[in-house]
C-alpha cells in the first residue's frame, strides 16, 4: 500500500535526519524503553541535561531505518533493540555515569492502579476542598476518617492509606490523585547503550555505587592497617606509625627503668608500688 509513497509527515522526516546526524556528533547512544517511563519524567531531564544529553522520543520503524542506513554494525545492532515506544539519548558522557545520574534524578508521580507504593502513603488531616458525594465511600474504603464541614470534606486525622510496597488499587489511585498525593518514585534506567563499538545491556550498565564505595573504604582500611603493621611509612600513616613507635618506646623505657622526662613519673610510681608490695611481704615474713 505504501510502497510508492514519496511524502512523509514532517516530524518523521526531521526525526530521520536527526538520527542520522546525532550518532556522528556523539560518542554514546543510550536506549530507554518508555513502557517503564512516563512522559512527565522527560521534561525535567531535558532541562537538567541541556547541552550534555540530547533526548529524542522516537518511532521504532523510523529509528530502525535511520540507524540502519548509517551502515555501522554496532549501531545496527542497537537498532534491533528499538521495539515499541522508546527514547534515545545521545551524549559524550560515559553510559555508566549517565545511568548513575539518571538514577539520582527520581521524581514522585501520581499512582496508577496496580502501581506499588514507593513510600508509606500518609493522607494528612485538613480540608480537602472536595464536595461531598460518592467519593466519601472511597475515603471510607481507604480507612481515612472524614467529616463534612462548610460544604467540603475534611480529613479528621492523619491516615495511612498504604504501606511501602503495597499495591495501589484503581480506586485508591484515583483518590490520591484528587488529593495530589504522589506515592510512586520513578527514575529512568538505561535499557542498553553503545560506546566505542560496544553494546552494553541493562545489567552491565548498572553500577551499585554504595557497594563499590564500601568496598573501596574497606580495602583502604585494610591497606592502612597492613602498612602500619609492617612499618611501611607514607603520608597517610606516618603520624600513626610515629605515635605507635613512641608508645612502644615509652613502654620499653618504663619497663626497663630508664628515666626520661616522659617516663620518670610513671617509672618512679611503678618502683614505689613494687617497693610497697615487697615491704608488705617482708612485714609478714616469718623465718623458718
């Protein structure tokens, strides 16, 4: 039907042209599947990464043709992953760094039926501004105590509508939306990325920053302890090694009775204690 088609919508033409030019401009192409992303998440990201990351919402068929036409095998491999509604990110930033930055830019969104609560959902006491009606049943089913005052529904006390991890029903999602309560934390995770002719999948891009931070801290602590134990001096352990050596020297001087300005008081006290102990034994001594 469309074999002889010569005209295409302007948006598709522009997208096709962009997808041919951007891979030549940037070192990294990253893919995000939109089934796990809401369009409301994209606007703040476009603003935040302006000048660093170009975010393009695509149509899979157009994108596949545009990228395949570049005749670059790794790009063609990434094009095969463009199924369904996706967005492409073009940048010179490492895909690992980009994924970490995206994970830090999470936002709270209204719930949809079937979503899991990311937080404990607390509905605060006060005037909702909602007029009484069938919605009172939704408040009751959610376990929210209400009263009617001055023609509107008031919540009489703070109420927990859902705990973290609970599945939110369609009715509760509608109620929370009317109350402007946003219980779903949403972030963007890269599905795959291309850098220097290497295509990374989602599992390979994810870096547990806290895990690596803890591992580096533990390795640093163990290395520091080992260097102190063997007396390997560097700028990080010099003070500790000197303090340890000074303590050993004081202990040796005290134990051997060698008097210095630092040890004479302790040495004399120790000698005095020993003399008193010996005197006590001699006092109770009975010759055989």
